[in-house]
C-alpha cells in the first residue's frame, strides 16, 4: 500500500520543512516505506519554492511550482494528479494539521470508508475564521447537501478511485469539498488535535474566504438562482398587494396626497433587489464564459524529482 501526501504551499518557507519532517518521522514509526510527499508551490511571494525544491533532493519528495497563484484548491488538484499512491492524504502547509496523527485517518479508512476527514473538537483559528467556518458549514448543508453531522475540512485521506474521480474536474473554479461530496456519501470523521500556529500568519483573508463561499455555491449548486426566483416572486406579490392597498386607500380617502418618501423607499428596495439578482446571474454567466474558453486551473512552471 502506497501513501501520497499532497501539500499546497503558499508563503510557508518557515513551516513546510517541519511538516515534511513530521510526516517522515510518522511513516518511520509506522514502518511504512512506500510513500511520497508532493509539495505544490502556489506562486509564493517568499522563498517557499527554493525550500521545497531543496527538500525534493530526497528520493520520495517531489516538488511542483505553479506559474501564477491559482488558489489552494487548484494547487491541491495539481498535486492529486501528480500523485501515484493508493491512498492520498491532503493537508495544509502551516503545521496546524497534526501529520503525526495520520494513523487515525488511515485506521478509520480501513473500516470501509472512501474518505475520512479530520475533525477538530477545539480549533485554534482566529475567532473570525471560526465564524467563517460556521457560515461555510451552513452553506455546504444548504447548497451542497452535506449531512449536518459531517465536518468537511482540508485534512483528509481518500482512496485512489475518489482522487481519480475528482481530478476529472477541469473547470477553472475547483472546490475540493464540493468535489468530495459529489463523489461519494461514504465519508467519515475522526477527531484529531488542532494546533496553534507557530510560524507566520494565516494566508486566508476575508476576501479569500468570501471568494471560497462564492466558488462553492456557484460551482456545485443552482439553488442561489432558485432563491433569486423566490425573492422576485415575493417582491412582485408584495408590490401587487401594496398597489391594491394604495388604490383602495385613495378611493376611500381622495384628499390624501401620494407619499414621495414611501415611493422612493419602495423603488430603491426593488431596484436594489433587481441589481443583486442580476449580479448573481451575471456571476454564473461569467463563470460559464470563462469555463467554455478552457481557462486552465493552473499552469506548471517547473517540476523536480518526477520521472
């Protein structure tokens, strides 16, 4: 049985060596010799590329550098496509995922699951990140049909056939969580310890988190469009009721003049809702346009230690 560890790297020159060393120590402890570590540099701004290419001097470590920043999910797909293991373990580059607890994921997978995802009883992220994760969880439940009791994160192990399935996705907006949920229902969680960050700061900004949400529900669900239809119908019904009320009120009280302020408020509300829904539709249309132009998910600039 061969294991492939795939790690997308971005500005992680201080931490990635420690993550790799922890994986190597754990594999030695488990007496596993058939494994590879694939490091994908997502066009970092620091010297991450030099660090991972230096690590790739070791026989079972492979390095890939992308020509531009393509996002964590695209970098993961790049690593998955390059992997050769029977089991693929995906984890982050910051050391907060406990690589030395990978045996828990492997043992759970051997119970017959297709995918096992690490669950953190006590997350050590900043408070705004934890709030964002809650919102993301609600989005996945409502938009992607994720079971409420299932936690989906970036640290997981999957069987080869699952990886082969999700790497067939070629559109330029990959969303790994959505791809996993669409590939199988046979997913389990296992509790692991979540560490505090020791090196650097989180690369996830609020802008990136918002982009992740938009990517998730526009790539794998049409429910936002259906929600737009529902809102439009409700506003139309409300407008009809208000018009009927205004006509009756005017007939009963002809001396009352029409209210300019109320008219402007309603017009602004309806106009804002229309623009919001048009923007949502435009987001879908724009993504369709980019997809049919075959925009690549990523572009590989350089590789090391690949046959």
